C-alpha cells in the first residue's frame, strides 16, 4: 500500500495555511509527538518515521492532515483572514555590508 506523506515542516506549513498563524505549528507538532499538547483536544501524530541518513524523521499522512484540518475547523474556525502579517520597515545604509547581527540602522 502506498501512502502519500509529507515531512513535519511541510505538515506545519499546511496547518498554518489552513488553520491560521495563531500557533507555531512546527513547535505544536513537536509537542503533540511528545504527548504534551493538543489543539482543542485534537492530536495529529506522525504516520511513520524514516531514516534520512542523519536521523529518524517523522512523516505525516496527507489524509491524516486533511482529517485533522477538517476536525479543527469544525471546533475552531480559521483565523487566517483575521490575522495579517506584521511588516516592519527600517532604513538601512546601502553601503553597510556587515553581517546582519552588526548592521547599524540609520
């Protein structure tokens, strides 16, 4: 049986896209894997784990993600349209070529 899966980071992106930016979904998924967190009582767990050459990584089933999203939207409507991104604007000297940590603002 072939199952379509995505990595934890892709699952977090899908949840952010569908459920909103009210949570740090990558951290929430990590906490759900440890049994330390839920989203309104709902839990999304990995479908399998696979070794990528460096370590064992969790993979989430696309159907599990869709089921979780459907259940989450029924419990708490999406806040994607209500929460916009926060853009910050700074003036920076164009000749300043230092690393980002030491870059002086004008």
